[in-house]
C-alpha cells in the first residue's frame, strides 16, 4: 500500500511538471512565432501554424507515452507469484524507488527542450530561405527599375516620328524602334528636309563610297546590313514588316540611269508581310516620271527570295543568278540589289528597271518609305 501511494504521488508530481512544461512550450513557440514570422504572407503563416500544431501534438503524444511507461512493470516493480502474493522487485527489497520507476522532471524538461530545438531548427531554416528569396526578388526589382530609368522616354518608330518631334533637325543617321521595344533599336538614314520624314530602306551608289555586297543570306536580309550614312545598306525585312503592318505606308524610289538621268516611282500603298508569309510584297497606287510600273506589274504579291532561300516561280534560282535578294517572280522586271554594271551592256544582269520594254541600267538608287499622307504643318 505504501508503495502504491508513493507511485501515485510521483505520478501526480510528474503530471504537474508536464503541465508546466507544456505551458512553457506553448509560450516559447508563440514567442518564436511573433519574432520570426511576422513578415510572412498569409499562406505561409497558415502552413507554419499547421506545422507547429502538428509538432505540439506529437510532443503531447510522447509525454503521454512517458507517463504510461512510468507505471508499466519493470525491474524493481512489484509482481505477484502464482499464489497471489505481492513481492518486491529484485535488488530493492521493501518497495519501489522513484528514481527507478518514475522518469524525473529533469529528464522530461530535457526531452521538451530537445523537442523545442528540433521544432525551431526547420522553422529558422525556412525563415532564412524565405529571407534569401525575398532579397533576390528585391535585387531583381531594383535591376528592372534601373533598366526602366535607362530606357529612352521617346521611342520613335521611324524617321517621321523624329521629324514630327524635331521638324528642323538635319538629315542624317538616327535610331528608330520599329517594334517599340527599347532593347531593339535600328540604325537608319533619315531624310529630314521640310515636309519629309522619309526612312531609307535601301541605298545604292556606284562609287568608292561604302560599296557593299548584296549577295547575302536570308538571315542577313531579314536583319539588315550595311552602314547607313557611311555606305550602301539594306534596312531589314523584319523591321519593314513591323512598320508597315501597323499602319499604311507609302514608298518612293529615286533611281539614276547611267545615261538617261533620274527617274522617280512612287506608291501610295506599301506593305511587307511577316516572315511566315516569306515577307510578301504588297504595292499599289503607282505614279512617277518613269513610265512603267515594273515593281507593281511583276513583283506585287511575290515572296522574298535570297540565294539560300529560293521562293520564286521558276526552277532556277533568280536570286542566285542575279546575286541579290528580291521579290522575284518569273525572275524580274526590276532588281535593285544586283551588282552595278561594268559595261554599257543593258542586257547584262545588273541593277536595273524595265522601262518601255528597255532596261534602265542604274548606278544610284534611294528606296525609302514613310506613313501614307504624312504632312507636318509649317
């Protein structure tokens, strides 16, 4: 009877210790919660709280197991023989010792502290991970803000935009943004004379001034090549599409024959389809002092061809035969990217335009565009 009374008292004391420790656990957990996670998002807080509750429940289960184990028969516990007589455990005659049969409050406290540490460690690790990710996001945001500060506030799509904002600016080399992407500027030659604003698409000039080979690949004709303002150049089909797809454009071709002087061809409609449609040419509304619309008659609605990307109507490769990319059909009635003439032979495959069934042989060409009916008030 004395032994069972002592066990009962020890269990009551241990229950009191468990209650105090459980209260301490809750206080420390909540203090940690207030200190470490006050800046988390609502979703993160919900997941964290579920995680803490799970840990606390697990801790309570462990304590219940400890308490249950304290009264289980072990060495030193009273046992009965087959006659029903109660005997003390071996090595402890006369009763059961608290230190043998009941886990001390110090051991419970140590177990609770270990459990708290195991609970806090992953929480601290998660908090550090969250803070690191937050720092990365802040760094990315600051970098984006710096990029925005460096971007120009004015993004001219073509030379007419420059001309509209600076009517008295000189002709010369400017940067434009056909796609309105500040990271994709295109360098072009702009004619900025009064009521002008023309963007050069193609410049040819037969002299020692910046001669450029036009026998180029599909990719080069798509991106553009040459040095505007410093020599011959081609603007680039992808930029022509980006400009002419968004609004109506007009075109002007100024060409000089080696013997007959200067001729002009204008079109009040000019558009280039996208690469999926092979940069198909759309032109209309011809006028000018050259009497034959060679570009519209033969090349309207034709896809672009290059020596390495043959899209013409013939088995032969017209771009390869004429050493330059163009909107070839059954070859051409004009090609402004062919080589310059080396003789007065007007039937040679050179840069030329069909006029009245005879070839104009050219040594200078300016091909330029601007928004249709563009005007600026004086």
